[in-house]
């Protein structure tokens, strides 16, 4: 590349003339499409076309062949495309040109994707008939009919909206899991972690719960925990379903209670990462489908304040609703009377549907991949308190090696300014850190290391007295006022 004499002048101001679009590195993105990649993209196109035809009730709708030629081709074609695309590139950090992409930097394509994903949630929750939800004993139609053969084999029932949702959700984690494994194939932690979330989603959150439906047992996702799955310990589920289902129902109830006890204990040893980034379905989707959007999380101190207020408010809300539902149940309805049902529905609507679904996933392309986990999840709030004050987990930083490039902060999906800690050589001990490890995976200098120490007491100043540290933090908790300069 030749150097212009102008650029050597003291008057030369690169910022003023603009940096322009950077050169694209010679990765697979920059090369012409290979035959294999064209073939896989053709599979995606045929799958999409077939899906549209079948949704309209056309050829092969509701058959196994139709399912294979629509969602099957889409999934296999997309997974193959991701594999071929990344296989042809050098292993290592790949974020070239990310802020010049309309889809990845809140451009027009991001808005279209966000509106499309949000619309899917709105249809699922409030207008399922548009998707072909069966009514009055009739079979499913439209998009839901496409997965009908699979539903009948798995559950013994015709497909309905939540079966379709489970197929799409699990399929997205598996397909984008291939992308994640190939993109971060220089990092063993990312590969094992991605395999783990794919496994837990496929077996614990999809296959086994559908078997429960088939054998007419209470529904339960085995990687879900109260209060994330708020109804698992609500009287309606406990008394109405678990206790009414004999010994197996008791086993399910025991499992639900054991998970509530085990999650903070495991968090003490391993940090909340063991759940949020290895097991949880919400985390699984964020770490796979949401990975392309992780850089969109706000790193401002205002966002950090809002995060702490909001996530702990949701935790208080679920504790209050759960306690009062049980009091109402014990008083045989004398506390709320006919209001107990609406109270459950209120929480399910605002927190379960609007916050975790519509905003939490639908807004991936606009707000980043962990909006729900960061601002809303009550499970994350509990595990965050354990992690921040009591756990052995910390991210250690080798400050002398940090060159302040900011990669770690940019790609932290929880909006943590990792670089600020790295520059000072301080441990990162933050309640919100989900231990995804991407900050370490994208650090060009190997500064960051996710570790479980031998004790919790050496992580931060005052860590040997965690209860005092907790009360101290509560006493000095931030007021919810925005600084003027933001
Ligand atoms: S600090 Fe690192 S490990 Fe923690 S959430 Fe952010 S990127 Fe993931
Ligand atoms: S810790 Fe690594 S990624 Fe973060 S600023 Fe320093 S060198 Fe860059």
C-alpha cells in the first residue's frame, strides 16, 4: 500500500476527512462463494419457499416430507452454510467490519429483523390463530401444521403454538450453535459451553418435556428453575398438578425444589456461569442466535443503574406474588378472592410474555442479546447476589499485558466495561457477569481468565466479610438519577 505525502503533514487530520470503510481482511467473507456455500444457500432458499407454500396450505403441508423439505432444509442448509463459511477462514477473533453492517449495527436490516422477531412473539402470545392454532377440535393449519407430524409422534397430540415455538427455539439454538462453535473454534471454552447449551435445550427443555406431555404428566422443563419459571412453585402447579400426579408428580416437585436449593450452591463454587451460560434455555438462545448482536449492549453507567433497579424489582415482584399466592391458597381464597387468577396472569403477561419474550428476544438486533438476562431475570438476580458477594468465581486480569483495545468491553453482552478492570489489573467480580467467556475469547493479549478460586475471600477488598460487604453495597446503592453528561 502506498503512503500519500499528505498524511505525513502536521496539518493532516484523519478524523476530519473520515476513516472510510476499512479494508476487508482476506477471510471467507471476502472470497467468492464456493460451490458448497452456494449449494447450502440454495437449500435455505428452497426450504424457505417450501415453508411459505406449506404455510399457505399448499403442496405437502402437514406431511413428514413437507417438514423435511421446509424446516429441515432450512436448518441443515443454514448450519452447513455457517460451517463452510467459517471453515474457510483463519481461526481466531472475527469481527471485521461489524459496525458497517446494517444488521449488526442497528441499521435498516436490524430494524426489519427486530420487528419480524417481535411480530412472531406477538402472534404467539396474542394472535395464535394467525399461525394456525387449532380451534374447536379442528386440526392445526398454516405454519403450525408444518410441525404437526412431529408433534403427533412426540406428544401424541396435534401440534399447537407452543410446540411450534419449541421446535423453532431449539432449532435456532442448534443451527446458530454450529455458527458459534465454528466462529470461536480457537477457544475450547466456547466450544464446550456451546455444546452444553445445545444439549440442555434439546434434551432437558424439549425432548423430555414433550415425553411428559405424551405420558400425560405435568409439564416441566428440566433446565428451568423457580423463579425464572415462576409457576413451578406456585400453588396452582404444585397442588393442582404435581401433587395430583402420584409418585412421579412428587418426583417432579422434588426436582423443582432441589433445583432451587442447588443453583445458589453451585453458584458459590462456579459462579452463575454454570447456569446462565451452560444450562439455561434463555442463555442458550442469547449465546447462539443472539451472538451476532452482543456488541449492542449499552455500557453506560445509566444502563448499569437501570439494570440493578429493574432486575431486583422483578425479583421482589416474583417473591411477593409467590408468597401472596400461597397465603391466598392457605386462606382458601380469602386474601384475593377472584383476584388470584388475574394476579398470576398479570405477572405472566408483563414479565413472562412482554419482558422475557417480546423485548428479551424480539429486540436482540436493537438492544443486544441479553436484555432479559440483564434487566429482568429474577433467577439472574439471585445468582448475581451470590456471585457478587459469596462465590469463588472471578475473572482475573493481567493488567500489565492490556493494551486498552476495548475488545472485551465491546463484546461483553452484559454491558460490563471489562477494559476498565483490565487496565487496573483488578479482578472482575460483577453480579451481572454470566461467565460467557467471550471477553477472554476476543482479547488479543490473553489478559483475562475465568477462574474458580480456592476461596471466595480473596476476590475483592472486604470479601472476607461478604455479609458486611452486602449491607455496605445496599447502603450505598445508586440512586436512579441520570448524570447530566450522559
Ligand atoms: S465480563 Fe466477560 S464473561 Fe462476563 S458477561 Fe461480560 S463478556 Fe461474558
Ligand atoms: S483486556 Fe484484552 S481485550 Fe480488553 S482492553 Fe485489554 S487487551 Fe483489549
